[in-house]
C-alpha cells in the first residue's frame, strides 16, 4: 500500500471510530449491546476493514469488549470503572481550573468566550430537553477549561479521558445545580482567582461523582 493509501485507510478507521464512539455516547448503542461488524459497516456506509480496525481500537481502549466467536459488545460501566475515572479526573480538573484562572490573571482572555458559549448552550439544551446537546455543551465547557490552562501535557492526558467522560455524562442525570456550578467555576476563572476556581471545581467533580453513582447504581 502506498503512503497515501495508508493515510487514507487510517483516516477512514479514525472516522469509523469517532462514529461508533458517538453512537455509544448517544446511547444508540446501549451498554451491553452486541455490535456486528457487517451491520456497523452498512450503517456507516463504509467497508468492513476500517470498521474492523475501529472496533479493535475501541476494545483496546476499554469501551468495547470481545465476545467469544461472536464479535464485540459495548462494555457495561461497573462501579469500579466510575470510581477509577473520578479518582483520575478530579485532580486533573482541579488543576486545569487553577491554571486557567492563572492564565486569565496574567492577561490572557483567549478562549473565555468559548467557555461562556458552552454555558449558554447547556442552559438552552436543558430548557429544550435535549440531553445529547446538553452533554456536548458540558463536555465542551470542561475541554475549554483545559485549553485555557495552556499546559500541553495536561491537555494530552485529559484527552485520553475525553470519551469516557462523555459516556459517563450521557448516562447520568444532570441536575440544575451542576449547571450552576459550571457558572461559578466560570466566574472564578474569568476573575483570575486560581484557588476559588480550584475549590469550586473540586466541589463540582465530587458532586458529579455522587450524581453518577446515584444515577447508575442507586447510591443514596
């Protein structure tokens, strides 16, 4: 295969991976659902080769699991998966807000408008009862904070958690007070108050964990 051919194949595989991921996040592919390579390829309008590569990649990432002789299925989130995700996300999210506020205090305002837009989109989606759009807005807000932080290593590390967080946000309920917490985080970041931004983010992530465990596992 030529270099151009390899690049094209990799691009198709990446597109297939993104499409399958989005369907998992949107719950079109439910937890525990069996995915048949041929059917997924037909749905995506692709050949089976990039779809096969995409499914293998998602197995390696832990979002799909192999079934003996029958393909793959969407992996069910267990309590331990949620606990482990929050254990990693909490300190990273807190530090991202701290660094973003410091960047704003130093005079950099680039990216602040995108954060504010994500807040408006979340409120609009919630009012319209559009859960998928609300999840996308919440994800965009947290990703925007990471971008404002200006730390490439932090961004790469958070990027590895991105789809797991999107999946989790899509599965759990989203109480109104958590949107208010995003607004508070935004105010502290915009004001350049690093420690207040960090504290409000810590509260938000811990509330998010409690909501996730209650929504998914019935914790009281």
